[in-house]
C-alpha cells in the first residue's frame, strides 16, 4: 500500500482542528440559509476549503445532524459547485450541510488514495469542530457523486488511508452514506486498478464493498439502469443484506451515469434522499399540511388517524416505519384511513417474500353478512373489507401493481396477458415505491417507476385507503410488511 501524505498536511490539519473555526453568531444564519467557507486542511499542494451551509435559526450551541458532499469527476477534476442545490435543500430542512474540496489529478497530480485521504480529513475536521459548527459529532452523513461517492463510502468503510500526523483518536468514520452512482470496488476492475498502478493491497483498501459488515452504516445508493457501474451497486446491496446491514437502492430506468444532475431526476433523487434521512431521524418529517397539494398520511411517530378493520394482525410504528405483523389464524387485516374520491397516492413498502399484501383504494366495509358476489356460497361477514386492491407480492408471482377486487368479485381487474414489463417491476427484500392514480373510472399504478395497471372500472366512486396484512393459517409466520412515506394528493376538477 502506498505511504500516507507527508508530515506537513498532518501538522497543518492539527493546527486547524485546534480552535481556528471562529464562533459564528446566530444572527449570521438568521431566518435563511447562510454559508461560510473554511480551510479544513493544508496540504503540500495547497489549502483545501469547505463551504458550510447553516440552516435558518442555527446556533453554534446546536447539535444538528451534518452532511458533507464530495463532488464527482473521476478523481481527476470536478469542483464543489456540484452539490450546492442539495446542500441548500438540506440546510433549509434543518441540517448543517457542507461541500468539501479535495485534491484531484488534473490540479494536484494525485491518485485516488490521496482523494480518500482528504475526504477522511474532512470528516475528521467536522467532528473535531462539532462544538463550533453546531453539529452532532455522532450524526455525520457522507455523500457524493461517482468518484465523490466512492470517497464518501471509503470514509465509513475503508481501513487506513489517513494522513500522517492526524489525530486518529478523532474518528473519520461517517454514520450514514448517500451515494449517487458510486464506484464501490477497485479490486478486480482493470480500468480502475490502472489508476493506482495495479497495487493489489491498495485496490482492496479502496473497495468499500469488501469491508461491509453488520456495523456498516445505513446506505442509500442511486443508479441509472444504463450505468455500467450499476452492477457494483447490486453487489453492494446484496452483500449488505447478507451481513445484516441496511442498504437501499433507487434505480432510474434507462438512465446513464450522472443522471441525477439533470431534471427531473435531480428533484426526484433529492426527494428520495430527504425521505431516507427522515427515516433515520436526521430530518424532521415534513409538515402534514398540504405542500403542492400533497398531504402526508403518516407522521413517522404514531398511527393517529388510522383505523384497523378485518382481522387481528398487529400494526406498530418502529423507526419511523409502519410495521404490520401477521397473527396465526387471523383473516386479512387492514389499517385504513379517510374517504377519497380522485387522488394520487404514493408510498414505499417492503414485504416478506413469503407474504403478499396490498393497498386498498376506494374501499369499504360490509355492514352486515353478505354473499360474496363471485361465489354466493361464501358468506362475507360484517366488518370484512372489500374493494379494489393494488397488489404487493414477490417478484416470482408477477402480479405486483395489478388490482384485485378484494372480497367481492375476487378477480384481477387489469388484463396483463400482453404486459411483460410490469411483472418484473417488484424487487424482493427491498423497499418498493408505489404510485397509484385514481381519476373517475380510470385506475393506474406504477411500481418503482414502471407502469403497471391501467384500466377502467365503475364500481366504486369513493372510499378509504387501507394497508393490508394478509391472513395466514395456524402454524405459519410470523411475517411482516412495512410501509413508509405514505402521502396523498386529492385531485379536483380538471387536475
């Protein structure tokens, strides 16, 4: 492995850590996002700066979560302007957000290991100055794009690569990762190994995936499906599941490397980043008041406003997520809310693949015992939920996103005979993003951005929405299904 940077950078970093961050007056932040530039490290190649964005109402006595972004550019170029909109967004939401410069080949003629060294110095500097930056030293998020995402991952997972002379008693490890189309492994990848002179030991050190363990930080990864690096993201997510670490991946169908820099993907990925950080408690849930017509139906803390119908399955709130748990012998159970006519509904769901589930829309409860419409010999008892249900099911079933008429006609409402793509939309053992639109007699659904159901049905004009825990027989389970980021936008008139 190559030796670390010389003594000068370590000495200068040590000097910077001890007291050179001035105390900032709360008035500097005021009621808007304010930013200030600091020199976080001086190297033999010159100083490195960090732009820090402070949220409205910030005080240096705060203990806010903090995120640091590292720009992309193949370890050769790029600059700190890349993530300005992301930093402003998160600062407006209450986090302290930073954008760190680091050495690159085109300006300082360095190799990727020196870039990683600088990223670790940046995290260490933030932690050392937490008391003056108004941040919590145990709630640091590292983020970046492409090569910058690689640096972020290395701060949390790669051993060594620290600058000589730095105070290693101050950790350079980040607690959360947000990675936009990252490089996650040098080892065994020829075009990357060439950049470090095919140094095998260094290649392994620069391969975050190789160092995953149960202690790895929660990670959100973004990839376009047309990006050749996506297989590295797949490998990381798979290995994380094997060791019991949390790793989620957002994919953009047909999009290439760098897709997140452009509309509409910049906005969509920013929103997904916001949701992820909210589930971790790094951001407060957005107000349940209408925002562009959208209303959150779940505050991340309680089931206020929801009612259980049907069976006896249990619904709880854990870590900002609704958790539905099966109960032996219970029939289908539904956590229900509201009475909606025309609307768009969005949520994320993760279901045990041994269980299927669903999302009721425009649904109702039988007020008395009735004969099932599709089978008069079967009696549906009072209290049974019925109506259109958007299916949640393992990929092998090929039905996720279609609609089933629950406890009434008991048949699929859309014909998928010539629709192969929807059958591949659902991802087992991962969070899946559902979008449902109901307008007049027209129903549509999307799973992970892939169009699924598209049909007309005139049976129900309005009704509640419901989150299903499917019934199981005695001796089975227990199984769980989880939901988060549940929101609705009612459509009125010509919307």
